[in-house]
C-alpha cells in the first residue's frame, strides 16, 4: 500500500488541504463559498456571527426615505443592506 500512496492521496494534494476556514456569514448565504472551499480540500466550519432580521418598526426608515433626495451619498455596507433597501 505504501507504494500506492502517491496515487491514493489525491485529496491531500488539493491547495487548501489541512486548512480550516471559518465562514461567518449566515449559512443560507454562504453555501456556494462553502462548496468551493471544500472542493479545494478545506475543512469548513460555518459559524454565523450575525442574524439578518427585519426591524421591529420601519418608521425610521420610512421617514428617511421621504427625504432621500436631500442626501448626496447612500453607502451600503453589505449585500443584505442593499437587498432590504430595495
């Protein structure tokens, strides 16, 4: 069997073999990235650090949107922010 090691250890030759990577996005949003990392040999741990939920009240946002034309810039810090804005 030792003579076949080079043939049988194909997984150990993947670029991310032996690396552990923690994904902090919500699992539902990280699926494709997790799959790609695993295909490259990584050991992936999904550990969401945020939870995306709607606000208790939309009142503050609605009030802001009424005066949207007074702003020169709108800066989004995440894809989730863009999604909920739209």
